[in-house]
């Protein structure tokens, strides 16, 4: 457990470039229909955790929760029926139907204005989708990217630790997101700690249908909130390999499936649908060039040398690993060294379920 001084320092690090800016009526009805049609027709979609994590240690690196002594978390604890897919990546739209949604001039201007920067380019666009769904997440960060260590090609836990440490700010790739929700749930909003997780949070209150925020989510702790009837928030049979897909016979019907078995079905108006657009932002042409030409990139050796030097200076005991990317004990040490813990405050009516209670 970090000291109060360490926690205060970590909280000060975990603050975005600017407070989130609320935007209204983000997508047209036609754009929304096309975004949903891609989800419905272009694939079966895996749980978020099934796409990004191989074990509990990797997942916990992006979370702020802590566990009782002697408690061993498992991936099953984190199973919630939220699914993810990508509309665009590597600055390229993956589906022609959503070309105008990704190469969106309004979003580029939002990103530049948020940072006060000259240049920006679309980088990635994804969706999260679920029917009724609980949320055990006490608050997390999205994966940051750094020159030479990007979230696309590096472990999620490492990018998260690098962001939380505050040791690599000179290499951080400036990002801005336009994150938009489509939900009719009257109680489900978005909680965020723009002043750091030691301070009271703010909340985008429901309804959050076609409402969004412009934000730097890599450096701001935040959490989506549970939605839908409590007794439907964890469907019977939910498993690590459950998939989400459109019903071929009905454009507005959606299915959760284990193999050929349908374990739950939802109508479009029961969904909580999130669309996440990210752009890379460059203060001026010099920063643009530095980010693109690779002349000032980090290496893994530099990253681990920096982290280990900092931990030694803080008196944190560890055994230098031969394979720091895969050593579970070393990963746990890094997580503990740069973990704030659970935020101190939550909005009334928007509390997460404690992670260890979810496994009971």
C-alpha cells in the first residue's frame, strides 16, 4: 500500500490536460444507424477483457481497486457483459459505411481546441456495447501511448503503469477523445475525477443519449455506470468466450451467445452503446515531426531502467527480472508502486460493487 504522500503525488499526476467538455447531439440519426448496422452485420464481438488481458495482473494494472490481504483475484471476477469492436485503427477507417464518422472535421477541431494545438489527426475509433450490465470498476484509465511504446503494440498493463508513474511525460503522445453515449437508462451516467482521484468527482448525469465529452481519458480516472434492471445485469451462463452479435432476422435484435446457445437477447433501445473516437494532437510542426520520424522514441530497456531506478529511490524492494514484460511478481510490484487505490469519493447513487464482493 502506498503512503499518503505517494497517493497524493499519484493523484496529482492523474489529471487531464483540461476538464472534460460536454458536447450535445454528436451524431446524426443517419450516422447512428450506420454505426449500429456495422455492429449488427460485421461480426461477432468479444468481451472487452477477452480482447485485452491474459490474466488478472494485467487487468488490475488499469484498475484502481485494491483487495484484502490473502485474496487472489481471477478473471471471472471481472466478467461483465460489455463487448467491444473497432471501427477504425492506425488512422484508417475499417468500414466504408462510417468514413464520415471517423474522418470528422468537427472532432478534429474539438481535439485541437481542447489542447490549444495546431494539428490533429484521427487515430482510432471503437465501440462498447451492452444490454443491462453491472459495473464493478471503481475507476480506471484508458491506455496511453508514448513515442516508441504504443498501446497498439505494447502490453496494456505497461502503458498504464507508465502513465500512472508520471515518469514519461516528455514522451506522452497527446490524445483527445470524443466519447459519446446512447442510453435511455434514467440512472446511468459517467463518473470522472478531473481533479485527481483524491478529490471529489464530477458526473455526466443521465440521460446520456447522443451526449458526449471531449477529454484526455488516458490521464483521468473515470468509470461508466451500471445500467438496466439489476436482475438482468449478469446473464446466466456469461463466460469469458461469450460473444455479442446481431440477430440476422431482426435489425434491432441483439444476442449474447455461447457457441450456438443464445443466453440473452436485447432490443436496440435497451442497449448502452458507447462510441469512442480518438485523435492524436500535436502542439506544432516540430512535435508532429518528432512523433512521426521516430528519432526520439523510447525503448523497453529505457522504460524498465527508469521504473526500477525510481522504485529503488523510493525504497521499494524487488528482484530485477530477466524478462520484465512477463514476470508476474515484477508486474505485481510495478502495479503496487504506481497504484493510487480506490478513489476517495463517489457520486451518490453511482457506487461500484467492490471487486472482491463480485466474486462472492
